[in-house]
C-alpha cells in the first residue's frame, strides 16, 4: 500500500511540470507581413497567431513558426510593446 501511495504522489507532483513543459513546446513566433509594418510576436501559440491572421490585425497576414524566435526570423529589434521588427525605426 505504501508503494502505491508513493507512486500516486509522484505522479500528482510531476503532472503539472509535464503539462507546463508540453505547453512550452507549443509556442513560437508569429510573423505579420504585408501590413503597416512587418513585425514578429514571440512566445505565442498557434491559436493566438491564427486568431490574428483571421482578423487581419494591422492589415497583415500572420504565420506561425513553432519554436521560432523573432531574432532568428530576421526581426532583431524589440519595440516598447514587445513586438520585434527588422529595423529600429519601425517601432
């Protein structure tokens, strides 16, 4: 009986960690092109990016890059609102 409780306790303790790690693996960069200014949002989910694409936020088409970073996708400058752009003057 003690062994079963220990196993159950270990599972209950580790489950939130496993769930959090799985959620982290589902984030990436969301890139908006063709709008006011090309920009990138980092740490987004596919669902968030798809929502912006469907709404055509800022007149742009938005594409999701799983595990991607804005800098690696060519957006090295971070604006005050957390967006990343290709040139500092685009903020």
